[in-house]
C-alpha cells in the first residue's frame, strides 16, 4: 500500500478490521456520535472488506453485466455511546451468500468494549435495480472467508 493512500484495514482470519477515528463532525452537541453515523462506519467496513479482497465497486460497475450492492435489511443494536476522539474498530465478516443475497455480521468496538453491532442483508443488483446473482468468480473469491455452513 502507498503511504499516501488511506488504509482499507486488514484481515484477521476471516474478519476484516477497519480503524475509525471519531471527529467532532461525527457527533451531536453533547459530543456523542450521532446514531446515523454508525451506518456510515458499517458501510465503510463492508466496502473496505471487499477492497482488501480485491473486489472493486468501480470494476463491478464496468463489467459487461454491471453489478452493485444494495442493503435490503439491517438490524442494529446500540450498546454504548462513542464520543469525539474515540478510536474505534469496525469488524466485519461476510457470513454467507444465497442467490443474490449476502449476509454480513458487523461490530464496532472501542478496545474490547462493544459499541454497536449489526446484522446486514445486502442484495447484488444490476444497475437497473433488479436482483441478480453476484458476478461469476466473486463468490469463489470470497468463499474461503465465509463462515462454515
């Protein structure tokens, strides 16, 4: 990686780890992270997981049959408040693929303390928004990182 490029995190086993720093802009007037910003951190974790595995959103969109991902369901449990200047980690695992659907588990931690966790279902879609199977090779490329069936 080039030192001038932002980090995309790294893999620890089958789990992707992405450091996130909390800035003043992420917080409300009390210095606590605004709840909608957790969605952004989870999105960065999912996207950077794919990036580390060599899957580019740009390349997917440029395929002969372009593809993208859309979140179809997300359940978030907020456990603790994150605050300005906190150093957090977003931990992401891709658990399974069934047809066009990808199942993802995510956690945000401050050290060992759980801040929030999410269960995510995303669909692979064509650029017109219709569900489609992931492009050939994508599932095979990620399969070693899925949880056991």
